[in-house]
């Protein structure tokens, strides 16, 4: 199993992503890979669900999906999360997720 395959998992109607979230960052961005998760930085604090909502909004933007299709299925109160993204065109969504993750894995390789 490759590093990118550990980060995402195809589910019947979409994809699940493993994330490691860093709240109170300077910018909202996906910065790379952290262990077997995608590292996501958000400016929002980890209070009242603000960081969770920022993570969801960032993923919606990057994957070009509506807010209603993204939900946190594990880790609402911690930094490590699993997010499920549903789509009527799961293969297309999986392709976008793979591409997004591969770009981050490549960026990390260049830094090393």
C-alpha cells in the first residue's frame, strides 16, 4: 500500500480521507502528509466547532464539492479526523482526491 492509499479509502459513494489538523495556523491550507494522514492547517481555533468547519470548507474548495457532501465521521474533538465526502460521481471524486494527495506527497518528497 502506498502512502497516498493509506490517506484515503474509497467507499461505496465517495471517499474517506484521514486528516491531521493544526488549528490556529497562519493560513487555511493543505500542507502535506503527516504519518498516514493529510496535514491540514486552518486559521480557526479549536473551539465551538470552528476548526472543524474550516476543515470542511477547505476540502469543499479543494475538491470542488458542495458543503452538504462532506462530513467528519471520526475525530470531531481531536486533531486526527476521518472525513467522508460523498458524490454522485465517485470515480471522479476519487480521481480528484488522488491528485490532491499525490501533489502533497510530491511536495513533501521535494522538501526532504
